[in-house]
């Protein structure tokens, strides 16, 4: 049964959870390609991203109006008030130091070269407005995660951003105007069979 499946799950698996981080301090330590990719991902959900590194790849120049950057080596003072920390330097010892500090102080940390020190990972994902589809293989095959993400991008194209928005508006109208619980549930389920134009006309 379902309970047996739960009990048989591998240890150290990551729990899937959506976090609201739009007003949280996100700190990335490192200025290379990995740090840049992490930064791009976070900017889709948060505008308070700070990146600390002595050196930055040139791609960061295109983000200068979107993020805060500090040209310095890692120092504990930079992550004391952080909610999420990404250790993405090219120095394993520094990354380990960051990971240990964060784990000891109850912070969310992703150490890019040490999964055992990380208490969260960032899965491959497709974002279409409020629709968020994420894929993870638990680190066993990032290539497969990337392939599945690309497949999802083709199936759930940009039009789904408007589609989900229209469904949300229609749902609010139905809940507001339909008192009977059974009738309301039937109407909500029927929305998935509506075309874009039909959804736009629901009042």
C-alpha cells in the first residue's frame, strides 16, 4: 500500500516543497558559471539576490541592474542574515566551510560540489507564469532531468501562462457565484474542457 511505499523510500531523499522567497535574502558565494546559473534561476522568483566573489565572469555584467554584487572573498559576515545560501566557489574547502556554518545555524544551503552538506537542491524546472513544473533525479542523472525539462517545455509552451491565469480568474468567479458545493466542484472540473475564448467569457 501507500504507507509501505513511503516507508521504503531511500534515506536522504529531498522533500518536494515550494518556498515563497520573494522577500528573503538570497546569497550566492562564487562568480563563475555555476554561480551565474544559480543566480538566473533565483531571479525568476526573487529580486533580492546578492553575489559575493573576488572575480566574476563577464555574463554577470548583464545582471548588474538586477542583483547586488560584492567583490570580495567569502566572509562569514556576508551570510549571517541570509535565508538561502549557495556555495559555488571553485574551492572545495571554502564551500565546505560555508556548508558547515549554514547547517549549524539553521540556514538553507546548497553546496554545489557536496550534496551531503546541502539541505536543498534546485531542480530543473519549467515556469509558465504561475505554472511551475520541476524535475529531479536526486542528483543521479542531471542529464535526464535536463532532457525531461526540455520535453516539458515543448508540451507546456508559453501559452500556458495565459491559460493558467484564465483558469484562476474563472475559478474565482465560480466560487463567488456558486453556493452549492457539488455544483461548484462540477463547474471547476469542467473548466479544463473550455477553450481560451470560453474561459475569457466566464463572468
